[in-house]
C-alpha cells in the first residue's frame, strides 16, 4: 500500500468483526508506533494492551459511569452533549472492538501529549497497513476506579493520552467531507 492509499484508507472504524486480533500483530503495530518522533527523543510512551472482551466491556462501563458522574456534578461540562448516548445501556465506548491499546506515559513529562499523539498516529497508520481498523476513543481516558486502574497496571503517575479501539473492520467507511486547507499566509 503506498502512502496516499494508506492515508485514504485510515478511517475511524466503529464497526468491528468479532475476530480476535493476534497478539503478534498488535505487538508489531506497537513496535512500529515507537518509530514516531518525540521531543528530545525522550520516547515517553508506554502501552497497555487489552485483548480480552470481558475486560474491554468492564472498562467501557467504568468510563461511561465516570463520564455520567462528571456530567451530574457539572451540568455545564462540555460532555453534557453526550449524556443521552452514555446513558444508553447498549452503547459501548469502544464499539465492541476485540482489542484496545492505551498509549500513556508519566504525566510529569512536558511533551507527553504531543509525543503520545504522534505514536498514536503511527499506530493507527500501522494498523491500517495490516488491514485493521482503529478509532481513537477519548472517553476511554475516564478510568477513575482505583481497583480497575490497579488491574490494568495504570500507575498513579501515568496519564492515558490515547485509548485506541483496534480490530478487523466490518466494513470500510468513506472519507468524511474535508474542508479545504486554511493557509493563513504564504511568504515567498
């Protein structure tokens, strides 16, 4: 697959086949994601891989609960617009994906968000090149339950930057309408 085909095929997938993603494939994708650039070459990213449907379901329920609690405590929270969706028992924040990869790191690292976002981009491109679909699901950052955090190996100093749903796509989706680039100025 050439570069243009890769960036066209990389879509946010929300319908996955039930087929499990082989661990070797996930490990290869993660390895390729670490080729991303990072500030000062710090490479601060860490990974948690969930390749277990029951655990993914538990995390989905925990994140939905955390978001609804957050909205209840602050009705002006921007997440209020998602309240109905999050209240729907059938809604699964990871879209029933067979795998989830959390990209995270030490919250004290100055450029953690930029560096982990670059790794996430590489991870999603790598997944696409292997016939997998992915979707960055920001709701997956809302794990507040300490027992669950401990089970996941999520240390207190770590912050989840990119929760990525991963799996074989049920179908490929088209490119959503894109705006023309907004170039403020060209200086020659």
